[in-house]
C-alpha cells in the first residue's frame, strides 16, 4: 500500500497550475502512483504539442544510461510548426553518477532553451537521491512532482466514476473494500474494476462480486496470512504462503519485507491498544494508514490475536530472516518458508 504523506502532491492543484502557467523547462515526474504521473505527462504533452506538431517536436530518450550529447541535441532542436518542443526522458538512473558526466548534466540544466520542455520520468519504486549534486541541480532547475495515492476519499470517488462509466454503481463502503482487496494503485485497479463490472449480474457491485473475480494485492494476502497465524489457522496460512510463492510478479525478497512491515504495524497497533492511545498513535507511527479507515479498523482487530510479546518476537524473527537473506546469501524462498514456520510455532 502506498504511503500517505501529509505533504503529498495535490494532483488537481498541480494540473490547474500547469494549465494556468503553461509548461516550464524541466520536470521530475516520479512516485508510486504512475496513473497520475502519466495523466500529468499527457496534459503537459498536450500543452507543449498542439495537434499536428508531435511528429516534429516530440523526442523520447530511454535510460538508465543517458548520452548527454544526444540529450542536448534533442532539447536544443528548434520547434517546427509549433512553439515548443518536449523531450521525455524515461528511467534515467541519475543516482548512478559513474554512468554519465554529472557536470555535463548540470551545465545542460542551466541552459535549457526557453522553447524547450524536458521531462525526466521515473518508474514507481525509483527515488532520486536528494544528497547527490546532480539531483539537487535537477530539482533547482525545474519542478519536482512526486505522485502518490490521492487518499481514500478521492480514490473511492474515482472508483465510483470508473464503475459508472461501465454502467455500474458501487457504494463507498464497497469501493473501500475493493481498494483494500486490490490495492490503491490506480493502474492496478482499472483492470480489476473492468473485470468486476463485467462479472456483476446486477447494476450495483457487491462484495461478493469482488471476492469472486478480483486479484488480491500481495499486501492483502500477507495481511490474511498474518491474521491466520494469529488465529491458529495454520492450514489456511500454508495455502496463503503457497499463493504468495506462486506470484511471479513479487519476488520473495519483497514479500519478506512486506511480512516484516505487517508485523511492525501489528506491534504498533497492539501497543496502542494496551496503552489506550488509539488511532492517533497508530497513524503517527504508521503514516501510510492515515485516512485509511478500512485497513486501520482491520489492523486494530487483527492485533488482538497476538500478545505484544509475541509480536515483538515476530518483528525480531523477520529481522533475522532479512539479515540471513542479505548478509549470508540465503535462498529467499527457503528463508520465507522457514520464517512462516517459526512464526507458526511461536504460539505464546
């Protein structure tokens, strides 16, 4: 689940600013929400390249290696049949300073022509290292936009609009459940909404429709796995583990990290419950749950299946597994199985 930042980008405001002020010279477009990132890029492209000018004034370069000479050549090309050019640079690995000339990049950024727009587009999961001088230069030269999930309320409304476009309706609680089951990445939700709307026999989408055909997000399966361990449902936990290991889109290394994070959340929720500090304490420690009422309620309920002591040990087991994987070269899938076995055997 994407983290919620109190300083997260306001997408609607960013679009209004772009439309009001027009295109700038340099953009860094990044963040986990690639649907919003690409929507912003499409609006930028429309403003830079009026109809009929794209063939002449649009250039696309691909990273992670980037030829500074080719970049400068693309950006310095004069517009033809239009007023601006747009150069889109995808997945340039700016953190790998040994693969390009940082001074050449800095000089380029200081001298982007007034008719040119260059957009550095980064994939979800990639974060430019703010400590590096080239990254500082990029941010100084232009606008740095980090696209995150729009928040539960906005996402629920977006789900409802997508369903309506398909001739269906979905009420807010059911939309919240859909987001919980499938994750809050908009590009991942789109095919799931399409599939569920096609399956639903009535106009209003129900939880039963979602359960019947939706693909669960890995985070949701991991929640179910840890909940099964807490409830002593070890056969169910074994089935869920098999489901995770069969998911070729998520390597065991990342799944182990998600299991570790889930036990950390459960431990925080248990401490909050035992000390009477409630939701405010949980969201202060786990900011990605801020504004996420449905998963927050589930977490508060699930933590009661464990003692604080057992959860503390679970966090320790996960750290030991992570160490064994990174520092001793252990086989991730085998380590993951061993971790779940240890967690299942620790029942006190």
